[in-house]
């Protein structure tokens, strides 16, 4: 069979056999595919994002062969049909390619043998963005991607977007949802890492031509929390946070002067507040390791809670170096 007659998946398998130089992968959106509907939803989201960014998409799938050890297994006790695995991987990639359909986005593919999370982490060193489907269980005998949406973001070198299964199902039925102009919602707790998340959120909003919504959550208090000082002036606290939000907006507009920015300071748990603010959004952005100035009183690190309950794609931003945070306003109790 000539190269021109081979399918998209078969060609990817051939490139794997020849050896893929991962060091040459740069500036792409990486998408983990395992044959599940969640992963195909992540691919459709990534292709739409790639149109906006004008970058290629690399579809990545991985499988591993089971290893039997110990003298209790006789030779030939279990024979792994690697050819069947290869065919299954090729079919998954062909289906992914078919789901994308006609597009101006360049679609590339990489097939690797080994741990999927480790492979995606390695690729994240060169990628602009990594996208995965959330709550993915793996549909190919457990040998493909499996569940990476909760383990990958905490260690990724690039921002990671988790696309919920419900969102993927919705865009499969109506792809026009990808063109919806909502907003980008971001939460902060005043840490440097959270400031980087805000900069990434501003970049995404500016790129899409939508507004940025800065969210602060002020958790409610009851008499059960006896440790809260009776003399806390909540009105003063609100005023201080609002002032810091305005300073943060001025700082962000220094980099994105045309960006529309909206503030929200809401009583409630951080996860609940972000989920409510993000219901009609295009994207929710959070940091991986947020730290609050006053424990429990401001947004804090909410990425896991949001990931488990959202119906909106979530971008988790790692601790990246960004010289722009040196000019950020000082945080008191909290800031935007």
C-alpha cells in the first residue's frame, strides 16, 4: 500500500515506527485522544481555538503493552496482539480526522507507546496549549489515554484546557456553539501565580474579542465560625477589594487597551461563584496553586472543584514566568 493510499491513522502509525522527534514539536495545540466522546469534544474545541490562534493542532494518542512478570506465567500464556492494538489506534485517529472535517487548520498526529500523561507532559514543554476531555475513562481496553484531566494540569508546562463531556456532546450536536461570543471568566486570590492566570485570561478574551470578567468570592460567615473576629468591618473589606479590582483592571488595560473588563465581587464559596459566573462564558480560567491572603475569605485555589462540576471549558494555568507581574498592583486582602 502506497503512502498516498494510507489513512490518516495508518500514516501516523508509520511515523511512529520511523521514530518521532518530539524536540521538533513547537507552537502547537496538543490534544489527547483516546476514542472517547470526551476526547473528540476536546479536539473540536482545539480546532476552533487553532483557527483563532492560527496554529496547527497535533492529535496525540498513546498505548502500552501489558507486561507480565514472574515465573508463574508459562511462555505463550498470554499473547498480546499488537497488530490489533495498532489497528485500533489507527481507527481512533481516522475517526478524529473525520470528526474535524474540512478545515483550514493543519492537523498533525503522533502515536506513542507508553504512559499517556507522561507523553503529554513532555509535549507540553513545546506546546502553546494542551487540551483534553474531562472525565475520560478510555474506550480502548484501558490502554489509551485514560483519565488525565485531573493529573495533567497540575504538572503541565503549558496551559491545559479540560473540555467537559457535556460540552463536547453539545457541540457535536450543534457546532455553532463554538462560535458563541460569551466572555472569559477568571478568579484570583492575589498570588503571583493567580496574576499570571489573569494575564492569560486577558489574552484569551482579547484574542476572541469578548469581555473579561474578574471574579472575587467572599465566603459567607455564620455564628458557627467563632474564630472570625467580631470587629471585622465587612463594608471596609468590600471597599478595599473593589479598589484593588479597579487597580488590577488599570494594570491589565496597560497590556490590552481595548479589552472590556467587568468586576464581580460575590458572597459565596469560590467554586460556586466561579461556576455561576462561567455558565454563559466561553472559558473559565484558574491557576493551579492559588493561595489566599486570608484563609477561606477569598477565591483561593479552586481548579479541582471547578473541573469536577463545570459545563464550560476550563483553562488551568501553571506557574509560568512572566515579567509583566512585576508591575502588578500590590495585593491586600485580595485583588481582581
